[in-house]
C-alpha cells in the first residue's frame, strides 16, 4: 500500500510531492499522464513567481527544474491516467487506472486542476499563447500601453477587463449579449472606466495574424463585420474543473463539492472525507495562480503527513 497518492503533476502536485517526501514519507507516487509540469507549461512567458531567476521565461522552462528537485527526495512519477478514486471499508483509498489496474493508498491528494474552456472561434487554438490568453494576471503585462480585447460577460471577464485597463492603453470588452452575468456594480464600474469600450452584442468570427502572433479579430456585430486590430485577446468563458475521477459508480462525488463542482476544502486542504485532500485549481475559491497552487500543495502534504502519522 502506498503511503500517499498524488493525482496530478502540476505545481500543486509537485509541491505536495516535495513536502511529503522531504517530510519523511517513503512510498509516495505522483500519478500524471504526461511529463510533470501541468497546464502552466503552455504559457509563453512567466514573470510573477516570487524569486524567479529568469522573469519572462516560458512556462515549460520555468517548470523544467521542479521534477528534478522532487525526485531527489524520492517522489515517484507513474505515467498513468487515473479513472476513479474510491474508498475502502478500512478507510484506505483505491486509485483505479484507465487500464484497469488498481493501486491502494493510505491518503490521497487530488491536484487535477482545471481546463479553460475554449470560446470556439477560428484561430483560437492557432494563436493560443501567441496573443490568445486565458490569464490576465499572467500575460497582461506584455500588453502594456497596447490595445487588447476581453471576451466574456461574467464576473471574471469584467474584473479582468478592469485589471487590464491599468496596463493596456485600451480594452475592448466583447460579449454576445447586451446583458451580463456579472454583478451589476462590477459592470457599472467597467462602464465608467474611460479606457474600456463595450462591444455588444458581438461574437468573434476569426482571429488572424502571422508567425509573430495575433494581429487582430474579425467580429460579427449588430452593424456587420468589424476588424478589430489588437495584438491580444483574453477569453473568459469559464473553466472546466477536472473532477471526473471523484465521481463514484452511482454518479455522486466521493466528497462534498460547491455549486460549481469544485472540491470543498478547509484551510488545511482537507475535504469532507478524512484522508482525502485537494489542492490547486480544483479546490473551491482557487485563485488559479502557480504560486497559490504550489502553496496549496505544500499545505495538503503537511496535512497528509499529520493524518498518516495519526493512523499508527
């Protein structure tokens, strides 16, 4: 039986693995279907991680040193896809892999993260990371004193448009309806911001550019097509939380979830099921930042260490 199973190999999972193995656990396996690093490896540039030696390096380069440090203390990486986590009558956990294999662990930390939803316009995937972004905090700085666009009508989209207005020379807020899902006070604040221009109702037909990146967007508006020449578009159309492994055979989740099906945790990353912890983007109210995911992983590992110690 494993002491600890960590599901997911992004910043949260790697941080959890580092703290767990360095904390004395000898049999810790991190299940990750690909190379360790997570979603952030697709980011073109990172500048906001504290103590970063090379600000502006790619997400891939930034994460490249993490695994070496973790493996040094004994973390094992098992390249596998986890299909389901369930609990046995003795309170241990089964980690069922998609090939039918089952591993058993005393405790589990789920760090499967979330996946930004694609808006679905032509060119979105082609220019993702080269003008198309889903993180204003990560990439907004690179558009200082330039015009950018934001797509979405929820709180995140409006709040990020306001955030970007402090960096960019102008922000075009594109939404398919005249009404917004965001809180009225947030919408009003954006409308009173002279650097934000609302383009509604409108959808993005196509993103275009060249080898250097995005050059602009073709919009479908109520007045016909519009060519919006911007080097950056931030899409905020929601996130898909990677929570499928927590669903049981009866369709219910193994632990308590919030209204958006994020895992409910306390300040120690404990779920409603003793021995099961969650860290990073999958947990409720996650800031969706590398530094906070790494912190979550460390907290979860410390909690798991205490839980396993008290089993004896």
